[in-house]
C-alpha cells in the first residue's frame, strides 16, 4: 500500500486527532507526575530505557515506557509539538489504530535497536524521539513536495527536510561521544519507519487477518460441535428404538450409561442456547 501525495500546500496540525490527543495527554501527565513527586531519577532508571537492565534484569517493559519520559519541559514540548504538526494529518489518512501501531513500532523498535548497540550501558534513554523521527519520515514520504519553513524563515520541501535531519542523525550517531542525545535512536526510528512504509505489512491488515482467522476458527469449532451433537442424537435415537423393542430394563449397562451421558450433553446444550 502506497501513501504518497504531491500536494505543495503546507498544512499542519489542525484539530487534535484522537491518537495524538491520547499520546500528548499521556506524555504530559507522566512528566508532571514525576516532577511533582520529584522522582525523575527513579522513573528514568526504572521506566526509562537502560540497556543493561533490559538485558540482564529483563526489564522488558522499558522499550515501551521510555517513550513517555522526557528530559525536561523543552524536550517534552518539542516532541509533542512535532507530533501534533506532522502526526495529525497522518492519523487522518491512516486512522487511529494504524497510526498508533506505526508510532509504537518505530518507538519500541528504535529503543530495542539502541539497546542492542549499547548492551552494558546504564545511562537511561528517555523520550519519544524515536517514534517522532519515524513520524517525520512517514510524513516526508507521504507529502514529499510540501513546503515547510525552517526556523519560520527558510522554505524547504519536506522531502529535503527529512533527508537533512536524517543525515544529521546518521553523522551524529557515528560521532556520538556520549552526548545526552541518543542520535542512534533517532536514526533507528527513521530506518524502521522507512522499512514499514515500503513493506506491504499494515497493522489494520494484520488485525483484519486475525479477525478473519478467529471467525474461521469459530466456524470450524461450531461445525465440529454440530457434527458431534448429530452423532450423539443419532446414537440416542438408536437406543430409544431399542427401548421400544425390548424395554429399558433389558438394555445393557453400557447402553444405559451412554443414554445417561448423552442426555446430560443434550440438556447442557439446551441450557447454553436458552
């Protein structure tokens, strides 16, 4: 499935779409909670992405929870602003489920890739930037010729802007000497976003396939139950014919036991259907 537009008109944000609203509220709420409780360090070590803890202590929630922590109000503001500016229209095209799936695939995926390249690091990685860079990449592929104004002054097409920030992330990841910014996470988010956009795999398609699989499974299950029920009814009819011929008292013990078991099954089915 291709998502592409050659529109040149710049259009950002608009009304806050449902997924964007959920993400912004969640991120802002977590930030103010940890700030009010003065637990930034504790939150960062336990819910941020600490590669060594992820692998040695199996803190498997961290590639997800680190997306909701930020290293200051400015970090939070920039991420949420970019999310609203570029993500709102993508959600309107894709729908909430598809957008949230893409957001977490790029965010969680970029976190895991970052952790793989720094296995023994105990420096917590926080922020939604991996997912945000994935959103930027998707926007650039969908609306490549739209014009934005860099620093509100310099007009530049979105595709060149994405290439520019991607190049910065790539060079910075190679020359990173322990800065507070994880450029590898940014680059990983863009790489995963690119692969996702180029693939034919979509969250909505997977969900529909799962729903179809469940429906087929239920149909097959119902068919098996119906056949089993028909077999039981057939067996009961044969025993009832025997009763008409020889009387109940002349049935074998096996026939009597089978008739009792079949009666319980049929009675249970009737209660379930009522």
